[in-house]
C-alpha cells in the first residue's frame, strides 16, 4: 500500500469533508511523475497570463471609451438645433431650454468650414463661432487652453483660437496672423474671387484628441460676419446630464422649439457625428473580450489533461480509497478540489499581475515612447495620442468568476473517470 496513501489516511481522518483534505494534499504533494507537475505548472501559468491580459485589455478598452466620452463628446455638442435663418431671439429660446430638467447647459453657435493659410502651409478646419461666457456650460474647451484664452475672442476683433495640431501645422503661435479662405466665392466683373479674411491667433487649445487638428474657434459675432449670417444665431448647442439621453430627447425638444418659432428646425445629436466611433469601441471591447476569454478557456481546460494524467497516476490510491468505503461522489470531490485549486491559484496570480499592469500601462508606455523615441498612436491619425486605461472592479470580478467557473467545469470529466474506477480490476493488475 503506497506510503502517500497511509499519510493521507491518518492525517485526513480527522478532517471533514475527507475529499477536501485529500484533494488539497494531492495538490501540494511532490509527484513521482515530473511530467505531470510540468503540465500542471503550464496550465496554471497559462491561466495566469490569460486572466492578466484579459484584465489589462478590458481596462484599456474602458479607457478608450472614457476618453471618447470626456474628450470627444466633451468638445462636440451632445445635441444641436439648427435654424433655417439666423435667430435674434436665441437668448429667449436658451432660457426656455435651460429650464428643462436633465439639461446641463446651452450655448449659441455659428459654424462653417474654411481653409487656414500661413507661412506657405494650409489646413482645412471647422470654424466654430462661440460665446466665450457660455462655452464652459457645454464644452471642456475652456479647461484645455494652453496659450492665451477664450476671453480674447472679442466681437469685431477677428481673433482665433486654434487647436494645437492646427497651430503646429501652420507654424504659428500667439499674435501671429493666419488667412481664412471661406468656400463662398464672390462673382465680380473680374471673375470669381474667393472670400479671404486675416485672423489673429489669440489662443491655442489642446484636448489631446483629433479635434486639435480640425478646429478653429472665433467669436460668435465674427463667425456671423464671416459666413454672412446677419445678427442672428444659426444654432444652439445642448449639453445633457446623460449623453445617452440625447438621441431620444432632442427630437421632442426640436418639435417644441419648432412650435414656438413657427418654422421648421433641423436637429442632430452626437450619435450622428461620433456614434460610429463609439459603437466601434463597444464592438471591439465585446469581440476582443470574447477572444481573450477563449485564451482563458484554453488555459482552464488544460486542467483536463493534467487531471486525466493524475487520475491515471493515482489509480491504485483511488482503488484503495474505494475499497475502504469512500463513495464515488467523494472520489469525484478529491479531483474536483485539486483542479479547482489549480484554477484558483492561477486566477489569483493573474489578478495580482493584471491589476498593477492595468493601473500603470499608460505610464509604462509613455516611458517607453520617451526612451525609444517612437509613438504608438499618431495624433494626426487617431483621436487620442496615448494609451488610456480605466480599471473597473466589475470587470475584475467578472473575469475571476469566469476563470474559476471554467476551471471547475474542466475538473468534471477527469473526476467522473476517477469515480468510475473499479477497485478489483486495478488491484488485480497492481498485484
């Protein structure tokens, strides 16, 4: 009778349930077959790596989602009302909107397109006419001014606040002048003459997104003059407390305002301008999560092969245990405990590795970019220029439960095979 069996019998006799005690002893015992130990270690390492990578990647995708909401959707309007002609009663309409529940802020808007020229360089931009006093109610832009300020945008001064990318492309800074070419040509006796206007750079902003290379901001009155909108306002921006309410609520708001002004009104929300990007991130999170979950599944089901070999190696012990009265269910419990412990240890090690990586990946990548002189994300090609990470406890809990559940399921078949061993056949063969 094997010495290991005698040790387990007398040590575990005092503990209940017996399956738990023997399963734990099998897990930590040194094996005669080193190949089994190696396969068990590989299973645990694979599970550790899979859990850590799944936590890290989900955190990075959460970071992209968070950056989209705070930076992109913090700069573009949640919803926009557009009038057929400039409205001089915009203040009254904004007061009406501000009184509605769930609306965080409203602000007037004049907008257009143009081509900025300076120093032999050119760049196409969206020109945004704003009221600097109201801008903070609907945008994060005032908090991201790095040079100058929005307060320098005075009516009639024809100042402009440029995104960092626009200013870099044109090679301009504060007090420099740029030429705005407006795609609205004037027909004269000499032919078609494009409309041009010289603007003075009074500020530079940087939100860390692609808008830095696409946007130029002027005062509300200057935008009206540039795009021949008269004294009115062409649109009203609306910021909601919950951005996901925008698609539903803007329709009702537009109908209400249309009845008030007695004319048709156009409206749009962020899902039309940035919705595809948001949906792409959500889809990527789902698909990448599923793919990485398969890696965890493969690592977890390596436990099957480990336990199958353990069962084969322990056939004699199993036969003796069943001979002295251990039930098939208790035998199953021994190997289910052993496999689950391997899964638990691998999962916990993955959590210990994955959480610090998720919390520090942004700083690690920034250090590598600085040390090696390369950039993972080109600001001109991506909407953010760094790798964000946002760790959620719910994701960690979900990954842990998923990994442990798979580890438990992986133990069922080998444990069932162990419970079906017939003692007489094994002991006759051993004899």
